[in-house]
C-alpha cells in the first residue's frame, strides 16, 4: 500500500489558508482546506479520512493551536499523522509567532521574507533571528521536538511578513518553503 504523503504547515488562520491554497495551486498540490481554522476544527480521524478518500497522493495540511502554549489540537493532529503508518510526513513548514513561554524547535533552515535561505530561525516578520538562536518559536511547533521529521523549514507569519507573502502577489515565501521540502525528497515535478 502506498502511503499518502503530507506536508504540514503550522498555521491555519484565514490569511494563512488563502496563502497556502495559492501555493498549492501554483505547485499543483491538493490543499486540505477544511484543515484551516484557528484552532484546527477537525479531529485527526476526520482529517485522515478526507485524505484517504482523495485520489491524490500528496497533500498540504494546516494545523493550528490558536495560541495555546500547551499541546493543543493542531499539535495533537501533527503527532497523530506522524505515528500513523498510512501516512508519510515529508516535512513541516514551522511558522514563527509571538507566543511566549514555548520551547521552540530547531529548524533545518528558514526562508526569510526576502525569499532567501537562512541557516537558522526567523521571527514572525520573516527576519533572521540573531546569531546564537537556534529555535523557531511558535504555538504549534514544540511537539516537533519529540518527532522525527525529515525536514523542518522555518517561516514567518504566513501570508503576511509585510506584503512579501501576500497571496494576491503569489504567496512566494510559502511557495518557496513548500518547494524546498519537495526538492529535498526529489519531487521536483511539482
């Protein structure tokens, strides 16, 4: 049985949804729009069922904790997907936020608001964090510390970062982050 491949994005508000849908459209990927919400409105089982029933094999899934510092619904869903043998989590686009009192997670690299690769985390605005900081901080990322994820790409607040990631202008930063995960797995046909 072929596993369904997913790329998880740790944001799901209205702006993020439009931006992720635009990135998916540009890359020819199916976005599970019903996973958008602040917090994620679906249970892990509802989300899995939608993906299993869909004909595509690669999906963009949004998870969001709505500012919850402890493990929220978005993080629980992320954990469930990672532990389910029917799914292959290709990577996570880890979104920075102004959430306090979170541990944060190390990233493989980040995409700055200028669309450049930065070998460290970025802040909510998509600016590189000062040297010495190794973790991106957000409300839906701490769970990643306990999971084996092939690639974690940091990014600022999706759809925002000034106008750099505006969906009406092509969602360029989010598209680049997703594309890096695809390239990592040799899926450059997208």
